[in-house]
C-alpha cells in the first residue's frame, strides 16, 4: 500500500507540475492581453453590473446577485425542460406530422390520443399482448412493491454497514459497486440475448432450488398467498433490489452518522438493547431522510420500469413498422392519430403516475417522520 | 450485642475494680488529666470539697464506662474472627464435604448451584445479551457474504465469459470454467466497442471528466444562490421547480426534446449531433441529474455558519469573492461527492448520448452507445475483421445469437474495467464523502 501511495503522490506531483507548465505561459499571456486598450474596454463592460450594484443596500445587492447567479439555470430550465414539457402536453392533445419544407405541424384533436391508449392499444409485456390499462396496473404494482422493499432493505443494510466488524471496508466497497456499474447500456447488452444469461443462471439456481424451495416451504406452512407471492418475488429479485438501493444506503448511512452519539450513550446506561435503540433512536432520527430516499426510489424505479422500454419504442418511429401500421388506422372514424401524439400521451400518463405515486409516498411517510428540532 | 451481654460486662468490670483498685488509685491513674484541667481552670474559682467529691465520682463513672467499652470490643474480636478467615474455612469445609459425597450427590449440588445462577436476574441479562451478540454476528456474516456473492456474481459471470474460447459457446458442459482458455473474446469485444472511432474509451473518459468539472461549477453556483442569496418567494418556488425535473422521467420528454432541439437551436448552436451539447447542458445547470447536485449543494451551504460569511463581508468581500474564497473551499466534501457521482453517471449515461446522436463517427462515439449497437453492425464488423477466425470456427458459430451475447457481456466488462480500477482507489472517498456532506433533513 505504501508503494501505491508513493506512486500516487509522485503522479500527483507530476500532474501538478504539468499543469503549472501549461498555465504559466497562459497566465503571462493573459497578463499581457489584459493590459491592452481593447481588453480594458471589454473588462469595463463586464464590470458594469458589479460597479452599478456596489452602491446599493446590502440586501438589494444580494437579491440582484441571487438573480444573476440563477440566470443560467433559468435559461437551462426553460430551454431544456419547460418548453419540451409544454410541447409534450401539446403533442398529447394533437395530431402531429412533419412535412418536407414546412417542418413540424400540429392540429388540435382533443383527448383522442388518450382514448386510443385506453380503448385500442395493446402492449406486449412478459411475452403476451395485454390492454394498456392492465399493463399500467402491472407496472404500478411492480413499482409499489419495489418502494417498501428497497427502503426497508437499504435502512437495514445502512445499520449493518455502520456497525463495527472485521472487513467492513471491503464489504462497503462491494456494496457500493452497483452504484457505479448501473448503466442502462450494460443492462441492455446483458438483456439483449436472454438465453445466454439463462443458461448460466439456471445451472446455478437449480442447485439452490433442489436444496430449498422458498415458495413451496411458505405455501406448505399455510401462509396467505399474497404474502407468499410478495416474499418470493422479493427474494427472487434480490439482485435488482441490491443494485437499486446503493444510493439509498448512502443516504441512510450519512443520516445515521449524524445522529448525536450521546443519545446512544444514554440509552446504553439505561440498559437498552440494540433492537430497542434502533426503534427508539435510529429510526426516528433517520426518518427525515426517509422522504428523500423514498422520492429518489420512486424516480429511480420509474427509470427502470418497463414503461421506459415502451416509450423508447415510441421515441423512434422509424424503428418499428408494426406500430406505424397500427397508428395509421383511422380511430373512431373521425380523426387520424400520429405516432408522436400517441407517444406524448403515454409520456403524460407516465408522468402523472410518477407524480401521484410520489405524492402518495410523501403523504404516507410524512406521518412517520419525526423532526428532532421541533 | 444484646443487653444481657452489656450488663454482664459492666458487672465483671465493677467487680474487678473493687478487687484490684480503690477509688484513690483510680483517681491517681487520672492524675495527669486532672492536673491539666486544673491548670486550665486556674483563673476560675477553686472548687468546694463537696463539688470535688462529685467530680471524682463522675470521673470514676466515666472510666468504668470506658473500660466496659474496651472489654466489649475485645470480646467481640475474640468471638468473631476476621472475614477472610471465614471464607477460607467455608471453602475448605465445602471441598471436604464434596469429597466425601457420592458422584450423584455431587452432581445434584452442582445442579442446584447452576439453578441459582440461572435464575439470577443480572446474570440472566448478561447471558441474554451475549447470546444475542453472538447470534447477531453469525447472522450478519452469513447475510453479508450472501449479498456480496449476489453482487459479485454478474461480474464473475462476465469474467468467465471473457476468458473462454469462442468454440466453447456450443459446449453444454461449460457453465463457469471454460474448456479452452483464450482472450479472443476480449479482442473481438474491443474491436466491436471501437467500431466507430479508435478512441472510444478516451472519448468516454474525456467527456465525463469535462462534464464533471462544468457540473460542479454550475450546480455549486445555483446551490449557493438558493441557500444564501434568497429572493423572496422566487427562490423557493424555482427550487421546487428544479426538483420537479427529477420527478418527470427523462424518457417522457424524448420526443418533444428531439423535435424541439432540431427545430430551434440554442443561441444559434444546434445541439443535435454536436460535441459540445452535453457541456452546454451541464453549464446551464440541466445536466445529468443536476437537480440532485443542486439540492446537495444547497443543503451543504445552508449548514455553513452565517458568521463566516458575515466576517468576510465586513472585511470588504463582495458576493463573488465570498463565494469563491470562503464558501467553495469549505464545501470540499460536497464537491467530492458531486464530482464522483457526476463522473460515474455521465460515464454510464445512455439517454443523452442517443438523444444528441453522439454515435456518429464524426461526433463523439461513446462506450455506451457503441455497446448498445445492433446485431447487424456486429456481424458486418466480425465478418470483415475476423475472416480467419470465422474460417476456423465455421459460419454457424459466427451467426449464433449466443455468441453475440457473449461478446456483449465481454464488452460490458471492458466498459466497466476503467471504473473498477478507479473505484478501488477512490472507494474510501466515495463512501466517506457523502457522510461528510452533512445532508440532514429535507
């Protein structure tokens, strides 16, 4: 390790000297340039606002600076988010087409796109074609089961990773690896040819199944079926749960670290067990971060839900020919629907569900949350 | 000591005094004391003979009680020996008793002792706690080993794919350990990843490094403005709007974005298939998950004591000077966290890379977009650059879907490799930095 540290130090020095070599002539050049008359004028123009502001009251000066600091963000927000967002809403209510020479054109057609979604559209999910509403329900169930599992799991893991044991650094390093490798491209690459992954995972999974079948054990023990399904799905998706909960574990870890030590000391003096300390101290103190973690979980699980795949097929109309054929049909005998319009409608439904789930989660969790200051 | 004992002692003392000494002798014994007292009482009037007699009587009584007390103490010491001796005697006697007992009796005695120990409440608590601790550590190690295995499994799987020869693909018996070892897959995967440009790896690292720096600057400025340079109502509303960008999934805006960006350039810069698109986006605070970073910086700057800023202001620093020289150097923890996450997410990003069409050889082919290419692209590449290998293996393997999957997995491993190597150097920073940012509460 010492050798590595020395090597790193040398590399740091080398990089530092390299940057110094580069920046020294740049600095000299800038010093020369800034003395010229033209540059003085430019600097005068640039310094116009600070000079104007200098004479003002402290408070107003801060307000003006606050606005100036937020100007780039405002421009970015409007261009990269707000206008596309409004576009999406407009597209979902209209027939969109592109004509050579004229560019993008759209006609208002009311809620026909949504009618099409909920009445006509079928989506292939898990190798079978099902109506859009049914598909939505399945996706929502998937996400709704994900949230409690991930939150509970990450809270437990944060507590475990916070306690002292041998090899903690290694375990922590391994646990946060999924945060790094979690890439959509890799997921797609691995999922592209499912047979390959199945061939190896089956060989390994069979071994475990022969030894111990979790689902059979629970059903034989007369557990209610919904509980059995929930638990077996949770245990079979353990890899997903671990890979999705890296950030949440980090959030909870930081929250646990910031709990005042004296609370634990007092509890220990009174003879509280670890279990009691968790429920009476750690959980209430960490609960404000539960909100942040929950919102992040909802957002993240939406990004990984099958909805994204559906949207991706609609993003690139050229890619799928079947869809265009289907959309080319005259719906209700009145209006023609465009591919973009239907895709935008799906987006709006997607966003609405995300917002509703976030609000519901916030509503439920805000009852659990305890604030130390109040 | 009972009353009877006291009386007996008193009687015996009185008898002894009568036998051995007269009253005068007693008074002689106390002569020195009385002399001293007389000296003290010099200034006072001399006592009458009656009073003298009374005094002598009192002195005698006092002497008797004193003697009584001494005797009683002596007797007590004789009756009760020192406590250490008791313990020793008892132990000896117990051992002796045990030796004389039969085995069954001895066991019975042990059992009785154990019962007493078992029911002892303090010992019970200690025992319970220790048992819980041992059980907890065993449980924890099992769970942790299992979970670590689950996390490492896909990586190990990819390593296993990478080191097997292409002809092993149709071999049913090869699951983990290959029959023929070779790094041919790695070579093929590398050529597949660098299909559009020779510098795909460098492109990815270069793009994410520059984006990281730009994003740190942009989000720190925004976070500082949200935390300290508050404009009434506007700041809070705008902050929640920025957080809204997190809740709206990116994918739901793809159509509108691609059409809108093609239609209207951003300040006369067309973003589609432009190398600088990602930099521009990051600079305007709307880069990859910038809202999280803004939230982080705002939370951090709120935690910095106001006195620090005020003292800088008193010394004549303007807003920019305060931000640059006082606040930013203090926000090292937040900067490290934001830098690490923004680098990693940018490196793994696929959405914006496809939105801005980076995959064109003229633009900036990235690892992610190359990896998510099509099958036909791969086949054409394979047939042109690995002619001899195809002749060796036969056409069937080259056309096999499984073989394509194998190469994709190896490519994924190759893509991860720079990050894995870097991760084991900065892993400590990664875990500890977020602890130091001090994000607590919403």
